[in-house]
């Protein structure tokens, strides 16, 4: 799990600790403990649609564009167990 404080995801406290980064012409909010992993995916052309470190409450996840699903598998990512029917949701490697 991450080194973040145990906080509820989507809470004001969670949003207050997020890092703001430019991505595809807009600003996105990312949990600080997974910034490096997300940036590494961007660097190889993976289009992320959302992410969460899990805040020590559940596994961390990354949602990617459907066109990048095969590439995520090629990079060694595993599908998230939190979303049984989602083929675009992956476990964070930094959770391993």
C-alpha cells in the first residue's frame, strides 16, 4: 500500500493533498505517492483517465483509455480486482 495517510478517497482531505499536473491541455489531480508511476505511463504513450492510490483502504488503480489496454498488459499490469467487469482498470505496480 501507499505511504499516504489513511483518508477516505474523494474527500476534501484527499483532494487537498493531490498534486496538480498538466496533462493533455488540462490540469489533473494525482495522489502524490503515485505521480512517478503515472508520469512513466504518460512517457510511453499510455492515456490515463483516472487513478487512485487507494489511501491505504483498498488497492490502488489506474483507468486507461481502451486503446491502451493491451499495452498495459504488455507492460506487466494486472486488471484491478475492484472492478470485475472493467477491462480498463488496472492495479498500480507501486502497490506490489
